[in-house]
């Protein structure tokens, strides 16, 4: 699933602190063992340091979710934010893996 961010709506809203629109951010569930395995994989294979990681429970993760207009409670998927688009579920996982 992919959601294109409405540039007008988001232009009016300030980005969360420390986040640039062109950043590639992986939001993951910090209490999920499978998600933590994904994070270890990403760290081991992101030699160029292109990806930023944040758990959805963190202050930064919650701020990004609010900015995207996504739920901050009862969260059941990872999110990959890339070039103004938010990817979820398998779309997010495939983009992170590439």
C-alpha cells in the first residue's frame, strides 16, 4: 500500500524535528521480534547509511505517524517513508529490502 503525501497539506505542516522530506525512514514496532530482526538486517546491509530507523513507540516515530495522519495506537504494520510517499505492509518491506 502506498500513500502519496498531499504536498499542500504537508507544506503547511512543519516536518517533525530532524526529518527532511527526502529522508528514507523506516518506522517499526519496537516490541515486535520480527521487526527487530528486520532492523538488524537493515543495519547490517545499509552500508551507505541511506536509511533512518525509528520505533513507532519513540517520540520521533509518533511525530512522524501524526504528520502522516496515521494511527499512533494499535499499529500493525511497518511504514517506509521515501521521497514524499508512505509505504506500508509488503510494499514497505520490499522497498526497504531493495
